[in-house]
C-alpha cells in the first residue's frame, strides 16, 4: 500500500484533537448563564453531590481538599502526576506524601501505600488519580483507606467516564471528586473544571462566582484555532515556530501555567461544551487518554519517529511531577519512588486519537526500542 506523496504529520497534544473543524465551533459557540446551571445540575445528579464550577481542575481539587482537611494534614498523592495536583495540595495548605507507582498502571497500589504510610505521621486523606484513565484497584484502596481512616478524593482529570473493575464509575466513590476541562484532559474545553462535594464538608466552601478574565476567555476561544493553524503549517515546517511565538506573546498558555483561582468560574461557552462532552462519555475501563510503553534511549526513539513525521514529545509525564520547569520546587522524594523515576525516564505516550493504520510506522520504531513491563495492549 502506498502513502500519499505529501508527508503526513502526527502530533501529540497542541490542540490536535481540535484540528478537524472543531476549532470553528469552539470559536463561535455562544454560552449563556443557563449553561452554567445546566452543567451544575448535570454534575450534581451524575456524581450525587453539590457541584461547583471552577476556573480549572487544580482550583476544583483545591476546593475539595479545603472542604475535608485541616491545614497541616498530610495527604497521599500518586508519585507520578502533574504539577497542578501539587499546587492544589499547597493551596489547601496540606503536605503531600508522594507514593510510588507500579509500572503496570502508573498508579499507587496497596503495597506501595503501605510503605508510604509508615513514613507519614499525620496522613488524613488520599487522592486517587487513575493515571491516563487506568483505574486503580478500588476495592483494595477503599479497604486500605478505611483501615487508616483516610478520606478519599477522586481526581477525574484523566479518567472521567471510566469504570473501576467493580463497574462503579470513577467519581462516585470518594467524599468528593474534582474534574478538569483543561487541554488534553478526558473532558477538554481548553480550560475549566468542577468539584462535586458529596460527604458533609468539614469546612464551608464558597462556590466560585466571578466570570473569567477577558484574557483567559479569549485564550480559551482561540487556542484550538491556533492549534489547527500550527498543525497545518507544520507541512511546510513552520508550525512549531508559530506555536512557540504564540506562547512567547502569551496568546497561548502552557497548561501547567494556568493559574489557580478559587473565585472564578469557567467561561459560559466552556460550560456548554463541557456538558456536551460529559453526555458523550461512554467508556468501559479502557485507557482513554494515551497509551504508553517504555523504551530505552528515548531521545533516539523520538528522533527516529520525527523522521517519519511523528511528533510524540510532551509526555505524561517527563518527571515524576511534571513539567520539568517546576519539578525542583516540589522536592520530590526520588529514593522513595524508584518506579516513578524509571517511568518518567522511559515512558512514551501514543495518542489514542490516531487509527492503527496511522501508527503502523511509529509502532515499528517503538517496538525496536521497547522495554519490558508496560501496560500497553497490542
Ligand atoms: C491536568 C491535571 C489536573 C488539573 O488540571 P488543570 O490544568 O488545573 O485543569 C489535575 N490532576 C491531574 C492528574 C492532571 O493531569
């Protein structure tokens, strides 16, 4: 079989899922106040609690933590995560206890939790992340949490719509759940988030009520269009330069730089789009964000991939707490989390929105360098 003459390009991230005209809709969708209400109502019903709409996922998570914990409490956090989670823990004045992961599902397990909890003295809670949409062994984690009297918070940024092995949907188990509607998340409207508080709160939480800043609103409107432009221009080799330029003049914001803000809501049009996406969620436990596998000599693999038109850099995650430019701030306990350190060095993500056929050449290259012990199926 022959490929078309024009070199095809395959990207991971950078608004690629908005390339097929979706960006147009994103630009023109008009949101109304009733879209806030409709989304809140839907979330309250689906997750059986009190829903509040937030500026982003980290703000949602921070509100959940403030509702159920005291400043100074320690909380168990997956040792392979996004800086946004660390920011939320900080904003709630809690201390993170990072727990090592397994290479199979990139989540902590009861075994790694057992090791961590003897170090922590004042551990009161646990954030379940279900990394890249791979669900934790919820029965075991629940039993562990009960035994140690931990309050469970579910972070649905990666996994909204996924079911645990016992068929309960993620977000229906803990005291609260936090959703992100940020770039490349399970629900993606560029920014926005929500928290659903289910159990009786220890501290009263004020729902965010301010509208987003105009600049944030505009960034969310235009990002998919910029993404599509950048992808189009990559055929003549200047797509990357355009994106870098837009980041430089702050028209495009890197996900990790989105500020935590407990007072603001998402834009109305984002609420409208988020509700549409929520209604379409129909998952059955398959990893939904990105496939992954481990390779040795990752830099070399990326170079080989780029030669064939695949740009798969921008991993989840490149450091145990990503991105690299914030990693130092976290003081991550590398010696306690050897698996997380290994995985961050060797992981490569394969975007799920390409077909098998698109990925034939990529898979061949990856296979050559692949290491044992990953969660990839076929
Ligand atoms: C991205 C992310 C969040 C929150 O994201 P926002 O960018 O604040 O919307 C929370 N948890 C995890 C694991 C994430 O990857």
